[in-house]
């Protein structure tokens, strides 16, 4: 097997948790690409992305607390976007990175939008992957239907079958090998079984009861003050076509791309996503 093109790094944040990140070596002549994953995912989602853009860019893929190789939080109430924002700022500080190009999928995109009003000076540019200032309830309901159930599987085949059952409508073109690869990214071997690679307590965010509705449009507008690319899966249940069009209207200077035949969320290795990202990053090529 080929040697991995990244090194594993760790930072300890203010509340004592040790967080993991993958660090793909790249040029110091331009801001690094900082990859932030979705709710139940981890840094492994960005393996193909990291290998594509390194070494032209340094690529850093963080495991949010409670996911992947990062430690689980003993206080699940801290599993919130604002906590993740603080973790990202501390990661950048400890790595000596003044600015990054943020690549945020789903939850990672919400964290990116929050960064635009809490630490805008850290954002050189951003890519939002299938997320925006309004989220479709049908997409949220589908995520809630499977997250945090504590499922365990007897084999990798069984894990792949379960993931295909949960997410088959989002990736209708996937073959068996694709589902097995997704299982390997999403799960790990644990105590003689296969389990999802996240703390089930992250689901508490759905169980906290009614909360005041937050207007995220000002966050999106703030983010759009710097170069911005928004990617949407053409059949996404989370980012509707209507909200996508509204985003275009309020941020006409931003770039927008649609990935055909994919729902929530594109893996960013699809031809349409690659073409849009390659074009967007040309401004940093010099």
C-alpha cells in the first residue's frame, strides 16, 4: 500500500480535549484549505480532496470533537456550532495560520458562516458544500432519523447495507464498492463490531426541545464579503433549489455550482464539483 500523503496532527483546546486533524503538505505561498465535515462525518471524507489539491495547497482536515480520532466530549451540551468555531480558531492559532480557505460541508458550512461574524479575519475565501442560511426540514428530519442510534454491525458488508439504506436516495448512482468505501469512512471497528465513528451524544442537538429560530442570512451575507463558492447537490433534501436561488440573489458576486445526480451532500470528487472548485481556486494559483 502507498504511504499516506498526510501526517496526523493533534491540538489540545481550552477545555482540555485533544482534537485530531489530517495535514496534507503543501505550498506556504497561499492560504491552506481547511476542511470541515458534516454532522456525523470526519476528516476521512476529505481524503480524495486532500490528495487532489496537495501539494499545490496545504490541506488540513479537522475531526470535530466527538468524531473520528478526536476525543469525545464528557459534556455533550458542548456539541454546538459555536463550540466548533472556538475549536477551529484555536486550531488555526496553534498552527500559526492567519487565514485559511474554508471548505465546509453541511455542519462544517454552518461553522464557516459563524466564523464570518466571529472571526472574519481568518477567512481568505470559502466553499460551502450543500448548506445555506435556510435548511429544508425534510433534510433535517432524514438526518435525525438515523443519527445517534448507536447501531452496531457484525461486518463491513452489514455496515455498508445500513448506510445505503439511510442514504441511498442521496447517491442513486452508487455501486456496491461506493457504499463499502463510505462505510470505511464513516465507521470503525470497535469491541468486536463495526460502529459509526462518532459520539452518539452529538444527536442531542435534535433533542434539546424548541429553540429560538436564528436568522442565518446575515452570517451568509458576511461570508460573501470574501470570495465564495456555493456547491449544491441537484437532488439535495437539505439545501433547496429555492434557497439556492435566493443565495444567488443576495450574493451576486459569489460563484455557484450544481452537482447533477447527487443529494446531500456532494463528496466534492464529482466532475462538476471538481471543475467548479478548480476554477474558484485559480485566484490563488500565483
